[in-house]
């Protein structure tokens, strides 16, 4: 079973995890038209009405465990490539997992481990829902002509890039909108602090300058002051 297509589910990541636990192979993908409890990172919600792409792909990576952190940035590049190829749309990437158009979020990526599998969850706003996005979510949709987006084709292209990404670091660096900006770092523990984003290193970590010192971040939240 390569694909599972659902009209509605709580979370495609939840479904994919269940399938992974049952032994579903590398590349198995779950695509839903809407989610009732779409998940973001750190227990946050991902607003998932009809009109978006909600995809989870099961990867069983052969790489060392420490390289798994590269899967999220790799997935961001996979989404970029598919959007460019299918729709000529070029989002930027906010380190580490968000896709942006201008200063608004077009979509996000949530990677979750599950035994030896990694579930790559991708949400993209294709069409603005009736009534718009909730006021507290600075979201944007692609809003192409009705019928222009073939969601299954877009999902297939994303999956293909996930399964065979090739080199992606240079693309990630050139697409990353965070570098060069003043940012606020929200560490997993401790108080938020102001910094300047300097570069993406060879492990896709964000290097920032804080009070004249360089720091390398491999996780945590960074908000950009646009
Ligand atoms: C993410 O988390 O952006 C990861 C989103 C992953 C969603 C996919 S959909 C398929 C798969 N199944 C799931 O259950 N999840 C994955 P994070 O960086 O934590 O961002 C969450 C924040 O983004 C929220 O707190 C809101 O501020 C904002 N947000 C929520 N819904 C949004 C939307 N539709 N568009 C843009 N921003 C949104």
C-alpha cells in the first residue's frame, strides 16, 4: 500500500504513525482533504480546513540517528521544488520548518520519530477557506485558479523528492529567509533573547550572533522580526 487517501481524519501524522507501527514500508503516504486535529510542533495546532494539502510520508531512513535532524530541512526543500515545478510558486523557508510567502506562513512541516521510522508531516494552504483564516494566524494561501492544482499530483511530487532528495543544502541556504535578519530566539529552556541570524551551517543549524558571540542552534524556536 503506497498511498492512503482520506476525506477527513484527525491528523495524517497520527494515521501514518499507526501504519508505521504496523510495519508499513518506507514511502507509504497518507493524504487527507481536511484534518480535525492537525498538529504543529510543541503541541500546537495546525488549522486544516478543506482546501489545503495535508500529507504524511513514512520514511525509514538508513542514515545515522544524528542525521535525522536533516530530514526537516530536506522536506522543506522537497516542498519548495514541487511547488516550483507544479505551480511556478517559490516560497521561502523560515528556519527550520516553515514555508513563507512574504511575511505570512504558507505551510509547515512536522517530523516525528516512531521507532526506526520518521513521519514527515506537511501542511500547505492551497486555497483561503471561506471566511478567511483565523485572525490570530498570520497565514496565506496560494489561491490559484480553481482546478489548477492537482493535489494528488503535488503530493506525489513532494513524496518523490522526499524519497530521492539528492543534495539540498545549497538550496536550503539560498531559500532561507531567516539569515541576515534580527530574530528572537525562544530556547527550549530559558528566556527569549534577541540575536542576529548569521548563516546556516553544514548541518543546517542556524548560527546567530548574540551580544558579540556566535551561537549555533539546532532546535528551538526563532521568530523573525520582519
Ligand atoms: C507547523 O508547526 O507548522 C507544522 C505543521 C504540520 C502540519 C502537517 S499537516 C499534515 C501532518 N499532520 C499533522 O497533524 N500535522 C502535519 P509549527 O511550526 O509549530 O507551527 C504551528 C503554528 O502555525 C500555529 O501555532 C499557528 O500560529 C500557525 N498555523 C496554524 N495553522 C496554520 C495554517 N493553516 N497556515 C499557516 N499557519 C498556521
